C-alpha cells in the first residue's frame, strides 16, 4: 500500500474499507470517489448500508479519529457522505 493510500484510508467498525482518491480527506457533506479494499470491511459496510441504512465510519487525521456518516453508495467507487465531526483544528 502506498503512503498516500494509507493516509486517506477510512474504516467501518475499525476495519479498513478503502481510501479516498482526493489529496484531501473529505470534511463536508457531498459525493466522494474512493477505491475499495478487498476485504471484510468494505463488504460489511455495503451489507450494513443495504440492510440498516446510513452507517458511521471514520478516518484518522492528526492522530485522532474523525467520524462521518456514509449515507449511500450510489455507484461503485462513489460514496455520499454527511454528518462530519467538527475537529478542533484540521
């Protein structure tokens, strides 16, 4: 895994899901492109979205977890995000 992929990784229940393609991590509601990892984290997030609706995920920024809600996955490699934590300083 490249350093930029690791830095932009996000997690569902502490399992890696994938990484955001943009240089900056998302911090406001909208649609974001991502590359899914092959593994249980991505699969479990997708299953939870279908069976239970929006799900909380997080990424690590400045050594702290920053939470957000995955509202939907309208297409492969695209997530609708909302409800971001407001960090003290980004």
